[in-house]
C-alpha cells in the first residue's frame, strides 16, 4: 500500500456517532415528500386534471426505475466504509470512480431506452389518452436527469461511507430546494406546464451532481480516474457487480410485495384502494426515519469490518438497533394518537376516512414491526453480506405470500395489512437469526 494509506485506529461507537450519522440523512429523506407535494400542488394549479394524473403516473414509473438503482448508493457506502476502516484511501477513491462510471453508463442507457420504458409503463398503467399524453411529455423531459440522478447516488454513497452525513444532507437539500423553486418558476410563472415541472427536476439533479463532484473530488489524490491502474480491476468489479445485483434483487422483491398488496386491495374496490393509499403514507414516513438509522448502521458496520474491530461491530449493531426501536415505537405511538386528523387532512371523502380509521392500528404498527428489517438491512449491507440478505428476503416473501393466502380470505383488507406486518417481522427475524454465524466467520 502507498503512503497515502494508514490504518485507522480502533474506534468507539457512541450514541452521538449513531445520531450524527442518522439524523442528517433522515432530514434529507424528509425533503423528498416535500418535493412531491410541490410538484403535485403546481400541477394541480395548471387547471388540467389530465396534467395531474399524468404527473402521478409518470412519478410512479420514474420512482420504480430509480428505486431499482438505489443499490449504487448502498454498495458505495459499504465499500467506502470498509476501505475507511482499513485506512485505504486509494481504494476509497477507486470505489467512488467505479460507482460513478457505473452510474453514468446506466444513466445514459436509461435515456436511450426511455421510449421503450414509456411504452411499457403506459401499457402497465393503462391511463386515459389525455393523461397518457401528459405522462409522455413529463417523462420524456424528466428522464434526461437519469445520468445526474444516478451520479448523485454515487456521490451520496461515498459521503456516507466517509461519515460525512451533514454534507450529504446539504447536497440533498440543495437538489430538492432548487427543484422546488424551479418547479414554481418554470411550471407556473413561466407557464411551462408539466414540461416545466420536469425541467425543474433535471435542473436540481444536474446542479446537485456538479456541486457534489466538486466537494468529493476536492480531497482526491488524482482527479483523473484513468490514471488509476486498479480502476477496472477484474476481481473488484466482479465483487461490485455481485453486491449490486443482490441488492437490486432484494429491492425488486420489496417492490413486488407492495405491488401485490395494491393489486389485492384493488379487488376490494376504489374505497379500500384509496384508504390503503392514504395509510401507506404512514409506513413511508416511518421508512424515512428507519432508513436514516439503517444508513448509520451501514457506515459503522462497514468501518468496523474494515478495521477488523469486533467491539465496534457489536456496539454498532446494538446502538443502531436500540435507536431504531425507540424511533419506531415513537412513530407508531404518534400515528395511533394523531392518525385520525392526519387521515382527515389527506382525504375529504367520508367513506375513505372511515375505512382508513378502521385499519389505522395495523398501519401504525408497521413502524414497530418493520424496525428490525430496516436495521438488519443496514447491518448486512455495511458488512457486504448481500447473498445472505437476498436469500432471506426471498424466504420472507414466500412467508408473506403464505400469510396472504391464509389471512386475506378470512379477514379481507385487515388480513392484507396483517400480512404486510408479518412480512416485515419475518424479514427482520430471518436476518437477525443469521447474524451471529456471519459475524463469527468475519472476526
């Protein structure tokens, strides 16, 4: 190793370290729904129902594509954190370059394939002709942000792996802030309509990427990736693609679980479907809190493994787990107490409100039932135990399908929500059960 690499001293995991890594990212994630609200509010003021429907369909398609590629962020965080633990600065830089090049290649591929993606998406969603036209217009502009959006995953992953969560938050806030301002400017003030809303996002992502690259590259020994002899190292690339593909399969299964839930809910008619959509917001908000702590676990566990420091690993697992449970408990309690007025705010339809009140306890329980799944995901990604994580996710999904087969015919929509909670519990328990053996293999 070069003189640029020095082993990190053994480090102590503290409550302050956990919250210092988790909270900035949580606030960063919370700006995402704010952005969605702004897009919807601007589209809603265009005086065209088709524009609003087109935006909603386009956003679902875009989120589906880009949630799939979130593995870029997760794998970059884990590999950079492990290199940090070893004190290997060269490898931290190499991991970033590999992630960035992968992001740009995938981003360009998405842009090239966008006509096909749009055609398939519209076939899947089957919207009205006017809404389909609005979706096509929005997505054809929005998709241009593909390379920048994926590059931002690489930037954020690198910053989190280095423990720079506050810088990550600043970039997220910058992207979403520019997006919100440009959305109002392009969409309403300059009368750009739905195309203006899409252009606002492209602007935010591109500026965010440029600022992120300046911040990251400022500390690099070499700013030309092709000066790195190990950049396209076959074994390193193979490990990266194996890790990425496992995380991607896990994400597909997770998306599949939610699609199955929507599909079954659809069979109960529009009132149940609308009530479930309102209540899913509670699970999404809980997810933002728990994702922040999962990110903290990725960084701490990656560093502990890189440094070969078992006490830091054990304490990292324990403290991130305790805080996950505390926040999940507070979130569930908050929704149980204030859920009804939140439902009233989200919908004005009386039947939908009544249906949502009825299922509120099960929706509020998702935070507590899911805390271990989110937490263990963070631990397994940080440790790069992606095969084990993927296999246990598939097992949990089988358990979910079994729960649906047993509970839905018996309990209807209540059975649907119960099955979701069973799925979340199964994911957490199956991962936690495999943890001691995997830890003993590493240390």
